[in-house]
C-alpha cells in the first residue's frame, strides 16, 4: 500500500490453484510523498510519430526495471529513509541486506500487520493509503478480496504470471494507475472500460492480440503501454496518434449496443378501471442544453451521439412515447425550443408551450441569445386552458424587496446568477378544476448554496402571491424542476418541512435580511412524488456525480400520486460509464408521475 503518507505491499501466499487460505501482510511506511521511479517523461523534438514511439520505448524500459518483488514499495522506502536522514540524493541508496536478503523493514520505521483471513484490509484513519504493490510475486491468480479495495488509486501487478484480469477489476473505480506489465495476459476484460479514472494503463510485455472496444471509454487515459505485445495495428496507431488518438479512435467506433429495457411503471396509489377524468400525467426532464455538451465534460461518450441532431431525435421520441398531459423541461436552448420542441409538440399531441430563457439573454445580441437555455412547459390544449402565467427572475425579484437591496451579498452573489422559474395556472376544460404548475432550474454550484436557498425562498414567496392573485383560493400545486439539491440538503428540507432556519450552514453566514436573520418558510405541506420510493438512486449521472437532483413535489391535501415511472434497468446501467450514451440523450433521466385529484 502506498500513498502520499506512506507505502506498503500486500503479499498473498500462492500455489498453482486459487488461494483457499491466503495470508495477507503489508508494510505501512512513513514516507511523506511517494514518487514513482517510472513517472518521469522525456520531451523529444521531431514529429509526433517519433515522440509517441520514443515515449512507448522509454516507458517500457522503465517498467522492465521494476521486475523485482515490491520494487515500488522498496523504492519508496529508500526515499523515506533519505528524507528522514535529511540526506537528499539524486539516486536511492542501495537496499541494506540481512542474511543475504534485502531487508525493507530495516529501511524505515514500519508497522507490520498480518491477517490470516481473506478479509480486506481497510485503510487506517491515521495512516491512509491508496497504492498497492503486488509486483514481482509470480502470482497466477488474484484473490477476490483485492477488488474490495475500492479506494485504491494505484495498483502494481507487474511481473507476475497472470493470464487474465478478472471482470471484477472494474470495482476499483478510483484507479488512476494500473501496471500489469510483464505478465502473460492474452486479453483484457471489457469491464476495463468502466475504470474511467485511469490515467496510466501499462501492459508492456504481455501476449495481447487485441484490445476491447471499451478501451475507448477511458477518456482520461494519458499513457497506454503496449510495447512488447503482438498488436501491430494498435502499436501503429499509438505511434501515429498517441494514447489520446488511439482512445478516441476506439471511442468513435464503439457499437451502439442493445437498448435498455423499458422503465417499468410502479403503482403507489389506488388503481381504477377505465378512464379517470381526475388523473393527469406530469413529466419533468432536464434535456441537457447543447451549449453544455463539451467533449471534455462528456469524453466517455462518442462525439456523434453528443451532436444535437442525434440527441434531438431521441428526446422528441421520448416525449412522444410518454404522452404526458403536462411537460416541464429544463436546459432548453432558445433556438431548440423555437425550431424543434415547439413545432414537434404542437404537431404530435396538440400541445401548446411557454418558454423563457435565463435573464442573461436580455444583454446579448440575437445570435448569442439563441443559445441561452431556459425552462419550457407544454400542456395539452385538448385538455387544458392557460388561465395565467408568471416568470420569476430571481435576481430581479430580489431587487424589488427593500431588505435585500440593502445587503451587499445580494449584489455580490445573488445578482450574479440568472436562474428562473415559471408558474402556470391551468384549467381542466372538462372538470373545470384548476392546477398550478411550477418549473424551475436552480443554480448548480455548491459553493453558492446560499444563492440556491435564496432562489428557492424567493420562488416560494412569489408562488404564494401568484395563487393569492388568482382569486381561486387554495389551489393544488405541482412543482417540477432541477433543484440541484440532494435529499437532506437545505432546499430539500425546506420544501418538505415548510421552513429553514436562517442559521442553516448552507446560508454560509451570508447576510440576506430576514431570510438569514429569521429564516425562510412557506405554507405548502409538500411531498415528493418519488418519496414513495425513498427517491430514485439517481436522476443525474455523470463521471463526476451520481445522485438525485430532480424532483416532482406536490400538495398532498389536494393531490395523490397513482403511479411513477421507475428507475433505469440496473443490469443495463451496470455496464454504462455514465450518461448520456447512444440510447439516453441527457445526463439526467426523466421523472414521470400520474396524479389524481382527491376531491
């Protein structure tokens, strides 16, 4: 085990069969920093081909020097001793020997621990470790317990006798360096593509004849070591395009694969036979604005399925399939609303729509304005009549309140974020019942949690005024949106409990008048429709984040959920790095709830 605080090795007894009773031992060393002796690179002049070829040869030579048992752990131990003795040297001192054998325990203060079971060793809180050196041990198999070390960032398996890496290698999802050079590997498992954190994958001197297509998902890979393998085409590709070029080539050639199974409907309320005029279907969906589709952010996805024309067809097909009565979309670009969403919804389902972009669009020229995203709401004109609507620009609404105008944080923080919300008052043409629908997209940055709380506080205050002005008394409300808040965070707590104290940590000790001196509150006793399932496991899934950010809240005294669209198929998602992908056009998944009026 090694990391910036220490280094160690895990040794497992072996024979020609799998290990029935392995013995594990490890050294935890006191080095301040571990610097791999193979980490340095050399800059070469000349054309790109020469550089990439020399880089492969250089890295291969460095890897071959690490063929002795626990080379990296020993090297780190020597560095640790030199640091402790305050004797800097350009090269490590020779390893001391005891009875003719190298004695790493004599190098530094070390703690030796042993376990006689296959239970995984957890990193100690006082001495965390994240690097494991199992190199040069002639291992033929890897114990399953190894793959429970999900915290590992570096794993050395070089110069053993491994013929394969098991699919369970994908469980080491935080690996940045994997060195399996000098083994007898003939293939790699497709699951290797799930370790998207990899930056170095060293496979020198094996017997690989082909790479899995999934190598294209390793978008952060900087070094792929293939020298010494019968991979002529891939070695040529490396020589001409380098690691990034090879990965990109594989990524763009990834097959579409089988579509995920349809999401299943889950009943959470009373089911009635026949048509029920008191039920209606609501969809909430962050569609992922084209402006945010950067290859750097979604590098695990083939570029062709990030193109708007491709994603647009999938999105519109989903909307048509869901056939919701009310559709609330976030991250809709102005031009895609005008050119794509609105015409399609009008021609397929007879919807009418309402759209507003973020406030910044007012300061832009026409070309730039077309790219700005906002919120859109569609409703079926065969069923609903729009009675009233309202746009809420949070930064502008703040300036309408004298107490906020006196707070410097209003200008320095809240005014800088231009998120919006939409309110619609709809009337059912058949039943004459009224319904308020809100659609919101709150600010995303957790460093501005105070701004997000201000935005939701302003929204709920304005919602109260909107309903009061309607003249219809107490109305049922459905609140859709991307709230950029996980369950248990301040926004979620505020909406469900109806209040949040002004001293809440997410206000960050900022000054926003009564909002922070007293707190925020609203009169609606809200519930989350997916709260009946304790929420989904996630509604947003990227390499950097996986969690719930999107919700459909409702007023339970007037409405009740009848059914919900369930989660994505677990078996399918277990093979996906993240979203979007060729089948799912956004990094969010749509929420769909069927409601029924109680009265």
